């Protein structure tokens, strides 16, 4: 009987070197496990594709206004904002009964009655009730005028001054007197005008104690005591003798009198 050649190694013998031999690496089985068999789990970590959201991220959109859809991070700012739609003003001044939608606004307003002016200009020592008023005032010293009119390119130190100025171009006068229907482009002008109807004169001259409806009129009056003349004519006029041109240099207590001159 002839011997049969066998390619399988016997015992511990190493297989012969053959470039055409089949790899002995174990194949990965793709067979479906039988019913009842334990599932095969991979040792590789499983990467989730679900987005990771932190508590901070979800908190940012917790409060959304149902009227204008604006979103708020905190309940307090959301509640204050809602009052702009409802008109609610729960904080009332116990002196003049003016109402506000925020407690901090009432606190600032109260300084008008108490005379408290905690914000002082470091240049001229002028004081203010509110920090924002000091900031606007300081631009008088710095010369900063960041708000420019799109029509005439004139610049202003505050956005409010620019808004008022624009009405000179549009002719808009949104503030109307409920007694005589006279209209104004500034709320402050209407407030002063209304005192003509009420007879209120809250501003008193410190020298003669005469009272006035506005600080502007009071300050003009004070110049009658001090002799101060702030308004100077800078027009040139001609003469028959040398010098043939001369600066007028005449001064007046009011802009109105300068204009008439």
C-alpha cells in the first residue's frame, strides 16, 4: 500500500513554508446566534451620535415671551419685559405717585425728591441722579459725539439728542398738550409748557426767591442779578476811520436778545 501525502502538520511540527498557503488567522464569524444564546458584545467603545446638552445650554432658552417671542435667560428679566406688553407698573412713588415697571427705576426716580446726586463729574464737580446722565454729561468735556444725523451729518453726545434733532427734519411733534393741543418735539418741553396751565413754578431764584416754571428761565433771570452776559456778537462792521473793520463784541444775557441785535 502506498503512502498518502498529508498537508496537515503532525504534532508540534511546523508547516512547510509555502507562499500559496492559506492564512491561519481566525475569521470573524457572521453567523446569527441561535435562539437563547448569549449575544456577543464587542470590546470596542460605542460612540453615541446624540448631542450632549448641558444644564447651562438649556437654561438660556427657558423663558420666551409669548407676545414677541423674545427669549430670556432669567425669570426676573423675563417678568420685567412682559410688563412692556401688559403696561403693568407695580412700583409707585409714594410722593408723586408716578409708577414704574422696575424697582430700580423707582429708586433712581426717588432721588429727584430727596435731592440725592451720588454721581459727580471729576472735571467740573457737577452732580447727577443717575450714572447714565453723568456719562452723557462727560461728553461735554471729552468732545465725544458718537451719534450722527443721516440727513445733515450733525453729531450729538446722546442718542436722545439725535432723536429730537431728527424731528427738525421730519416736522414730527409727538408730544401734545391735552389742554390746548399745542405740540412739542420733546417731552421735556411739553412738561414745562404744562406748568403754564397748572401754575406750578418749582424753580426758585436763590437771590430774590422769585419762582419759575423751568431751570432755563430761572438761570436767565439770575443773570439780571449777576450781570452775566453769555451771548456775544461776533459780527464785523465797517467804519470810516481806521480800523475800517471792527468786531462788534457786544454781549447779551439771552440768545433771544442777541438774535434781535
